[in-house]
């Protein structure tokens, strides 16, 4: 089962080839092949996870591809808890996005091409999380960059869309230049690019000192570009020009998550240098605070979510920099579900009213009950309200700042801003009187191909985080640390403070945008 995990990325790659060469003239068939391939990958990912839980330990399978003297370049799979969870996250979100796209992209002239691009993107991301060495992860890393360029600029006849695609491509390549340098330093110091062998050389002191600091910071540059961290965050808000399901796929669970995944995968390198770890944490919290402050005042519904994504990714990066491996990876998983749900809800609203401007909306909950309900569920989750998924992972993030008072204060401040701007969005969009009567009159609930994925993701936004309840026998911590942490300590005081801060953010948004008792 584990040895054949290469089948998971092979399925969407096969779908891409079939659509491009054989079925591109048959719209329904192209979409069907693409969706069947990713659902097949999801079905295969489930037994991989259970097999891993039973085995307690990583599995690696590889063969030598190229040999240069003593250096062997491998093609291989590394399957550990992080891989298994990412396989599930990518296949679940991709399945929901593709099914949702049946309704959203209906009537688009390049329908088959769209599904071909989605399949290639999913293949790239699945290959990235299965890679067992830095060379292979870099190959898939660049493929993810290419396919995100194709998807962001999908409506290339719009100048803003083609510009956004180029901006995303060039900005992320800037970070990738640093990533290449980091890989070359690692190769020079270790003579290998295999993750396990590199980490062993660090633990035995062969790879240490200034070299490991330089390698870590340069590798982190790749993550800064891909995960839109300061100062390479500028591409992500413009990337909203792509179709909304693409925003959900790229900005929730997959492309931007690749940077966080890279830091988590190379955790040993970052923890080997206090300087590099501190750089990671500072960049993370700076990005998180800055993006949250920008999201407070956006009026484009997708831009609020774009800056929210940048902010939440900063949270994860900060937690990893402070050594909170479990916290960073746990929030990566829960965030993927509620953020993809938020983007798909926004797409449902845009599909109904044909505008992104929240100031032209209002009162839509009367016309779009499912969209409104699922949007509120996702917003409560991202605000960290008990007992939804976001509560459990956000508590872990806050707990990772214990002993770092400045980081803790800023983390709690970002939690307040997050709750405020999400409910500002909800109240402006769904409550009160319609501000544009003509758009309101034309509004209607989206078709079932769009609302069913919303309901499924809403279920995950509520319950997926329950795997992190610390006193469960198979909690998140005991899984990602191979059972070495049986019961993580739960910080009731901190959880209470962060819950109160989240509720106060919602309360302020309620008074400003629902009751209107405070001037906005």
C-alpha cells in the first residue's frame, strides 16, 4: 500500500494527459475524468493514513536516478505523518473545488483546459508532498509555480488577470533563487540531498555553524515566496484575478501551504540554528500582523480573504520558527478546510450578484441560506470559537508563544483582528438591507454542484480540528510525534483568553456593522 503511493499523484497526471490529447473537445467527459482521478487519489490516501497510524514510523522508497561520482540523485517517496495528512488535505480540497467548478465554470469557453490545469496542479502538489529529497521537491515546487501561473492568468484576455499571473510567477521565482542557493549549500556541506541523510549529518555535527544557518535562511526564502510572507507577499492579493475556485485551491490548502510544508519538512535544519529559527519566527509574525491590519479595511470580498490567508500563513510560519512543529502543521490542516470553504462561499456570492464589492451587497442571507450558513460556520472557525476546528489549532499556535511575550501579545492582537474582519465581511454581505436593489433582486442560491461541497467543507470546519483534542488517546500530537507525546498539555487559561479575544472581535463587528451603534 505505502510502496505504491506514487499512484496518488499519477492519477491526476493521467487525467491531464487524457484531457489534453484526447477528450478536450468533450467538456463533460474532461471534467468527469479530472474529478474521478482526484477522488481516486483521495480514496487511496485514506488507507495510507491508517497504515501509517498502525506502523508508527516513516517509510521511504527510492531508486537512484542519476549518479555523479559519490553523489546519487534519487527519485523516491517519503511517507510520514506530515505526508499522510497533506495527501488527505490536498485531495479533499481539490475534490471539493473540482466538483464546485462544474457549476461555477459552466459555460466557460475553455472548460476542458481549466480541468486539465487543475489536474496538473494537483499532480504537482501531491508530488511535492511525497518527495524524499530536496532536488525532487524543487522540481515539483517549480511545477506548482508554473500551474499556478496558468490558473491565476486563466482569463488571460483580461489585462489584470494576465498581469496577476506574471506577478505571481516572477515574485515566487525571486524566492526560488534563494531556495536553489540553499539546496546547493546543503549539497556542498552534506554530499547528499536526501532529507534523512541531511538531518543525520546535522545531528552528528557534520553540517553545523554558519553553513547550516545560511542554508536554512536561503531555503526559507523559497517558502517566503510561495507562502506569500513579507516582503514577497505582494503577489497574493492580485492572484484573486483567477477564477474563485482557483483562489480556494491555491490560497487555502495547496500552493501557499507548500512554503509552510517546506519549513515543517526541514524543521531539523531550522532548529539547528537559533538565528535561522528567529528569522523564521519574526518574518512570520510580521507578515501575520501586517496582513491582518490590511484585511480590516478591504471592500473586495476576495481580497479580505487573500490578506486573511497571508496572515494565517504567518501564524503557521511563526509557530514553526518558535519550535511549535505540532502547532504549525495542525493549523495548516484545519486552515485548509475553513479557508477553502470561505473562498468557495465568496465565489457563490459573486456568482449570484456579479460583483466583488461588499458595499454593493447586504441582506443576501434571505436569498442564499446555505451560502450564508456555511460562511458563518467558517468565520466562527477561523475566529477560534469553541468547539470548532479553528479553536483547537489556534490554541496550539498561541501556546507555542509561551516564553516569548512579544510574540504572544502580537498573536492575540492578530486573533482579535481576524475575528473582527471576518464578521465585518459576514455582516456587510449577508445582513441588513440590500444596498444595491437590482443586484439583490437577481441573487439566488447556487446550484447543488456548488452547495454540496460547501456543506461538506463546513462539516470539516467544525469537526476536523477535533483530532487535536489533547486528551484523546490518538491526538494530533501523539500522531505527528510518533506516539512520543501521549498527552499534550492543554492551556485552559490561554484558551480562555484567546476565546474571549475572538468573541470581543466578533462583538465589535456586530456593534459596527449589524447594530450600527458605533460609527464604522
